[in-house]
């Protein structure tokens, strides 16, 4: 049982490049979310999904896209990377909504230069 | 989305009880309150969750008043290994975290 797996763990991008952060869970959780963590800002919700085919925006969605074609996977796409997107990104999943019992991945540290 | 406020930092000594309070005035009816612990370079780890009144598990207690506009995480007899950042999560919104430093 791997839990929530995020790849890559580290990434350096140039301004304007695009990339996809991968997130996969093997717990059959319906709810999945992406958060970014910045010093002094805590964790801020980017996008979330309540099930396959359903996504919604969180607090800071600009510059990011998501899709949820399967229950297991919830990739986060950066369309055109900017230095302001330098952050640590966490994916989380839970069986039900409302933040209940989130399991977090180990994070992706992204630097945009 | 709910807005949450918690102290930036707290200090304690080994063996003491620590109480960390989170304010969430605009909590929604269906929001749960969840607390997480995070160590450097790791993802947050679930500690405890509640909806109202008091919840207790093997590591912590969570006190939620009737109006649900705040919650208090109680850590009994902390040790050095409890030094970490503690976050409250209300619905899908995290607080900015409380850095707890436990000293010998």
C-alpha cells in the first residue's frame, strides 16, 4: 500500500516552461486536492476533486490546471511557469470530503528560475 | 472557504501539556475541524479530527465549543519529538501553522 505518491520530488523549471506534477493514490479515495506551501503562508488550496471527472478551484488556482480522468490520478499542470510558482506542492487524498483524514504525499519542491 | 487563525509559535518544556487554539469564525455547517503535524521536508500527518464537543485519541484531544468558531488541540505531556508545525484544517482551508518548540 503506497498511499499517495508524488513525482517528481524535485524540479527546476525555466520561466515560461510547462510541466505536470503527478499524483497517484491507491486507497480508492474519492477526494483529492493540491496544495502549495510557502514560508509563512501555510498550505493553500489550488484545486480539488470530489471524484473522477469532477474538479473545482481552490484559493489560488491561477496558472494551474487539473483533470481527474481516473479515481487514482490527479495531475497538476503548470501552463507557463513563473517565479511566483516556486513552492512546495502537496497532493492529498481522503475517503470523504471536508478535509476528513487527508493522507498527504511527500511533496514536490519546484523552483522556477 | 473558511478562514482560520492560529498562533505563529509556542514554546513548551518536556512533560507539559500544550494547548493550541485555532479560530474559524466563518466555519460552514458541514465543515470538519482537523489537526495535522508537519516535520521539515515531510507532508502533514493527521493527528485528530472532530465536528463538535470533545474528541480524544491516543496522542491528542480536540475541544470544540458549541458555536464551533474555534477549536483547541491539546497535547498531553509533550516530548522533544513533538517539536513540529501544527496546522488546523477547517473544511479545505489550512491555518498558517503554529511552530511548537519543546525544550528539555
